[in-house]
C-alpha cells in the first residue's frame, strides 16, 4: 500500500503537500525486550475493593451493637477512620512506581485513580473527624467547641489533625485551577508532605481502638504500612539510583527537528537491560543548571538502538526550553521505563495510531515496531499546519518501508471541516471498528478523538491512550 499524504482531503481548500525527499529507512531496532510482568487494571481494582472489604470486616468484628447516639457516632467514626487509613495506603501504593503496576495499568490511569481516590479519602477523613467530634460531644455532654479543645489535648489526635491539615493542603493544590497557578515544583513539594501526613495518621490509627484492640491487628496494620513504605523507597529511590550508577547515561547529541522541537539522544552502558518498550516513557533529570531539580516525563520517540535512548521534546515551558541548550556529555538520570501504551495492549491485527502534535513521539516508536504486514498499520497525524508535523521524514520512510498508510490531518481545530469526525475517520480507515487504536495528543484532541472513535464503533476497551497531562 503506498504512503498516502493527505491534508484533510475532503476539505474544499485541500492542497496536496509537497512530497518529502526520499530518506533511508532507519536501522533495525534492538530485538524486542523480554515481556515485563504486568498487573491488569481490573485485577488491581478488584484487589483494592477486596482490601476495603477486609478493612470493613475488621471494623465489623470489633463493633458492638448499641442504639446509643454517642456509640453510633463512634462506630461510624471508626469505620470511616479505618477506611481513610486504608485509602491513604492505596494512594501511596498507586504512586510507588512498582513496574508490574506501571506496565499493566499505565502511569496516566494510575495518576487519575490517585487523584480521584484522594478526593474519596479526604471525604472519609472529614466524615471521620465530624463523627468522632459529635460522638465525643454527645458522650461528654459538651458543645462542639469544648469537645474540639478537649480532643486536641490528646497527642494522637493532635498528630492526626496536623496530618489532616497537610492532606487538605495537598487536595487544594491539586485542584486543577490551583495547580495551574502554583507551578509543578510547588505542587510537588506540597504533595510530598502527604507522606508526613500519612505517618501522622498511622500514629493516630495505632492509638485507636480498632487497630490497638489486638496484637494481630497492630501487626497486620504495621506490616501493610511497612510494605508500602519499602516499595516506595525501593522503586522511587533505590532503583533509579542503582540504574544511574549502572548505566551512566549522558547526552550524546541534541538534534534540531523544526521550530521549537529537538531530539535528544542519550547513551549509556547496557541500556538494553532497561527493557524499555516502544510506547513507554522515562522521567528524565538532566544534571545541568535549571534542569536537575525536576524529573520531566518524555516518551521514547524511537526504539532503543545501540545503547541509545531517544526523546523528542517540544519547548512549551521553562524546562523544555532549556533542553534545546543541552550539550553532549551532560549526565542524565532516567527513571523508568513507565507506561502501558505498548504492543501488549493490542488485540487485533489492524491497528490505527492516532497522534496529535508532539503526541506523535510514542506512536512514532510503535509505528516502526508494531508487528504487521502491508496495510495492517495506519498512522493518522493531526496538526494545525505542515510546520507542526514532527519527525515527518522518518514517518514517511517507515511508511514506505512497511507499506503502512500515513495520513496527515491538517487544519485549525476550529475550522469548518473536522478531520476527526466519525465519518471522516471511517473514510480514511476502512474497517475502523475492527482496529485497535493507540491515541496520544493534546487533551482536547484526545477527548474529541475518543468520542469520535466510540461513535464510529470502536469499543472503549480498544482505545489505548497516553495522556501527557497526567503522570
Ligand atoms: C507520560 C508523558 C510523556 C510525555 N512525553 C512527551 C514527549 O515525548 N515530548 C514532549 O515534548 N512532551 C512530552 N510530555 C509533556 C512534557 O512532560 C511536558 O511538556 C513538560 O514536562 C513541560 O515542562 P515545562 O517546565 O517546560 O513546562 P511547564 O509550562 O512548566 O509545564 C507545562 C505542563 O507540563 C506539566 N509538567 C511540568 N513539569 C512536569 C513534571 N516534572 N512532571 C510532569 N508534568 C510536568 C505541568 O503540570 C503543565 O501541565 C509528556 C508528558 C507525560 C506525562
């Protein structure tokens, strides 16, 4: 099948693009990495629900039936408190970067679950505090202000109150409108204080009647916390530091790819052992002034070759602007690989890769490596104009080499013709409903494309996405 280069071809103002000069096909990638262990999202969800059930059972075993108002408040406070403690553990586990979870569930989905779960946990903490306060006030026949003063004189309750204040700060700075204003570094610093809040909550739970009621529950609760603590330290500190020492990554080359876009080639020892798969990303820390303090997520824009990793970065903010000034030799710390937008998600022979803007990066690597014969793989690449197409020559070389279909969908997003409308997609991709779709692009484009794909008959379970807004 020939390469088809189309500029929203049903549009009345359609102008064919000048064809790019032929380029040599890229060298063969390294052999496919050994499949990683992956936990399916449904399994993780089931495990979390079963865990919550076990916590409720623990509460049920300790609860004593009573119709007294203070006892009803107290028992409600115990249930919400235990579930909140368990919820905090789950939130930490989701962010521990355990490879089987990262590769199976995907970093963006984990981040979304973490964010939604955080709201539930805050609700449970608020309910716990209100019920405990009311229970105490009824029991001691005092008003709520006196009850609050009394309760705060207990060390474990003062600790829990401080922890709650920190959790509220985490919640407030994570609200979309606030997060946009405070900047990533501030958001991250406040978020880290959630660890202290979790520790203060743990102290409080150990002093409470449900956990402290028996040595077995104290042991089980402590073991659960210790396990999550060890996973956090291991995967977020030990593994990246060990990888940095082992691979000694350095910038090998910075290549201009067009206006505001560069590719960075990073080389090191035994990089193949990282088992990075096309479609995955790393969190990169370039040890240079202005960049070392932040780990920035960037997808691999090419499969791993000759101990070299490649990313392609669009300058949109302070950090990404500094990346184009990197020089060969700069040390790099890369933690990963992360992400589940890989070949293992595929369930059908036919695959549509649908990219928007710099979202082409993971799909470029998949375009080259997803197994398939002539006509099995189609890449649709949406951009506002031809100048916004990144890695274009490579894409055309791959399309020619693999006899894969490649269409550019150009034009403003508010134009009269919508190349992502269900009918337009069905015209471009015959048998669309029988495809797996890999989707990556700006949030608005991803939302519009997902809605169109569903309306065009692609089941949601076959739309696989990487969201550059969540990680
Ligand atoms: C999984 C994933 C893969 C990505 N792959 C690519 C890629 O291949 N090429 C590319 O050009 N861009 C990619 N991005 C986007 C890229 O990470 C951001 O554009 C970049 O971090 C912005 O940094 P900045 O300081 O220059 O911009 P800012 O203007 O400071 O930030 C712009 C946006 O990026 C977010 N952001 C900033 N710093 C971080 C950080 N340390 N971690 C997470 N988010 C952050 C901010 O919350 C904000 O929404 C990817 C993002 C994710 C989540």
